């Protein structure tokens, strides 16, 4: 079964699973170790990072176009759901959360964001919980912002509004 190679054009927003949303700023030909390689040059503004990905490796590393509107709607619905709080050790949960974030899957990232969100009237999060929550919500916000042609701050505000509106029904009031 032949798969159709995903191709990106200069100016396209793309998702690189480990780094989030970047933009193709250039197509480059370079000779590396005696071989001619065609490379996508990606720019990740938030991290102030440039990444070169061989065109023939883009699919295998999981590089993809922005999510579809359907996937975005599914991710936003996921935010409204009941948080799943596992009773396993934090280190194991943290690994699972990191794996979901690095998968680049928008719905999985939304799950992490939802599960680690804490309303203002709830007990404080640990530092590492907060770090993972911020990584997930930021990754989700950057893709939402690129899809809705807005900025990350506005997109994050939209995500937090959904969480603040839907979360109270899942939590008991802290005394």
C-alpha cells in the first residue's frame, strides 16, 4: 500500500510533535556526508528555534499539517469533559502526560490540559503539575491560534474560559 507523502510549502504552519507549531520558512538543498538532501527549514517563534527536517523524514518523525476543524472541535469538547485523575504515582502519570504532549495529537494534549487544570477554589498544584499543565495548554493554544489566525494569548484565554466554565461541576468546593 503506497502512502502519499505529505508535502509542505513555504509559509505553511506545521506541527512537529516534540516542539509544537512551527512555520516552514524555507526549502533548502544541502550536501551532508556526501549526499544531497532536501530540507524543510522550520521556525518555532516561541522557542526562538530553527529546525531542519529532511523532506523524506518529515512523515516518519510525525510532522503534520495543522489539525482539521473536526479534530479541533473534538479537542475543545474534550476540555469540557470530566477530568480523569489516576491514582498512580505522580512520576508514572507525569511520564504519561509528557508522552501525550509529545505525541502532537491535539485531543491527547487537550486531555492533559483538562486533567491538570485546577479551578481557583481548589488546592494548589505541585510545581511539576503546573509545569506540565502549562506545557500542554501552551501547545494546545499555539495550534488553536495558528488555526484561528489569532495569537497564543487569545487562544489560551479561550481554552481557560472553557475550562473555568466546565470544571466547577467536576469538583467539590474546597472548604
